[in-house]
C-alpha cells in the first residue's frame, strides 16, 4: 500500500514532498502556514489578495488608511471610476508581504504566491504587472496564476531577470484552457513549470459554471495528462480540489500526477488565518450547509457555507478603501446590485442585496466563508471537546497525515483536554 511519501515532485534536479498547500486569500493561507509546508519539504502558498490590507495588519503600514483618506470625497458617489491604486505603494506592500515570508523560510521546500487575475483593481494589466514583478523582486520561489485565463500574464514579467528562474504555473480546469494558454504564450519560448488542475469540488471560486457537478477531477486530470503526453510536454501536473486523504492523493499520483494541492483540511489548522470562531463554523458544518452560488462579483460560481454573513448583506461598497474587483472602467457587479436596491428602497436603512456581495469588504473581515466541498468531513479529522467546540490542529499534523496515511485513514491528533 503506497503512501504520498513514496512519491516525489521534481523540478529539475530538486525533489519535494508532492504536497502543495493552496493559496487561500485574504491571508487565510498565512505566511505561517506556507512556511510550515516548506519546512516539511512541500510547497506552501501565500496569497496576494488584498495585499495592502494584509501588509497593514502584519507590518503596521497604513496603505488602506491613506487610500481611504485620499478618496474620502468619493465615498457617497456611486461612480467609482476615480478610485485608483498607487502602483508604487502596491509594489511596496507586495514586497513586504512576500519578502518577509521568504526571509523566514527554513527547510527544503518552496514558497509560492497565488496571484488572481480577477483582482482587476481598476487597472487590470498595470496592477497585475506590479504584483507579479514585485513578488519576483522579493525572492518568491514561484508564482501560481489563478482566477482567470492569464493569456498575457507571462508577457508582463518576460523582461524580469527571474522570468526563467522562478517557478511559474497556471491553474486550469480543462484541456481547452491549457491549450489556449500555451498557444498565447508560445512566442515567449517559456513553458509553465507546473500546471494545477483544479476540479469542481475545490473551495472558493470555481473554474466551472453552475453545471460544476457534471465534471470530475479524475476525468479532467486524465485528459490533460493525455494531452501533455501527445504533445511531448514534460510539465508536472498537480491535481487539486476534493483531495481529502492521503489515499485520495495516492490515487492521483499513481495515475500520473506529479503532486496534489490541498487546502480544505488546513482551514482548521492553528496556522490558518481564519479567526478561531470561524474555524469552528467550518468544522461544525454539515453537508447541507455547503452551497455553490453566484454572489461573487467576479462572475465565477463560489462555494461557501450558506450561513456566511456575506450573503444578503447590503453594505455600502468599500471601494475607496479596497476596490480590488473594480474593472478597467471602475465598475463592479456588486456596485450595480447595491445601487439597484438603494433606488428600489430609498427609505430603507438596511439594504438587502441577494444576488451579489461586496467581496472585498467581506473577505477582509472574514465574513465570506468560502470552503471546499468536503468541509463537512472536517469533524472526522479531530476531537470534539466537552464544550461542544472542536480541537484545532497543527499544520504539521495535517501535512504528515497526508504524507504518511494509508487505507483512507485519518490520524486524529492527541487530545489536548
């Protein structure tokens, strides 16, 4: 009976435990969580989602406060086109977050940063260029391109001295998306170093429509592996989405995947950035508590707990402070929905918006409880305490359970009470 530890993820001459911890934003995949994965010989992700706010909380900077002050005059204006990010300050925040993480790295593993294309920030090309280049400046081991097709993202860093040195990868959910990405970037003569194939059971935003249940990670993985073989492309494939046990992971590794990306089980790790009370919401959830809806302004379906406070919350758009989802025209789907409801209920103090949510503000406040499909199984990985709460786990315990478990077994932690 094979274990994950019987396999290795290879980048050139270097080998790693074939476990990636996914990049959950906003600062849910903390530096501490990523550093543990790297210390244990795997790959950890941090996320650069809302990186200026993350920097303020971690390094006592004032990026959000200063931006709010600058655009205070526009707070009551429904038109947010004027709200822009200072690219120099954005680069500074990115270098702070990534650089501090890299400075703290110990062990044989790697640290990657997850960069979402859908963080359009009222300047999609310019802001993404800054984020990618600043991450490379700060010494990150690799970049995972997510939440978008990223047809032009490689070109944004092609002139960076680390363009061919850092590990660069893309998240896709179909063969077609991968084919188009490779074709669009062919002239750069630079293949991705890895491909993360994310299936329909993943947490947060999904690369599928509301017909997500019609798809299967095993099938998509097999299709992409066959395509890579036919094209003689030696690119490591990382399977992701719904891999809950070490045995689940071994199934993909035996089928030809070079590694797996996991995240859901780490949401109740001590090192995870979710507040303790929210972690308890996750571990107490039942299967019926988990839904996929369309409230994200990005247009992607999103999986979350149905009790998440973000659903129906009609708060005023916080673009002057955040504004990470403003498109190139300074618009956001939530702004449209909010303005519609305000116009329809001019005398209401508490506005309800059901079809979209102010994702920036709610993610910043940990009030958008995105989750993986198997979140309801978290209670099977730990102990229930006498007070009804569940014992949280160390990232090391979870990582090693993936690494060494067999027979779909889950190793419970030693009781702390």
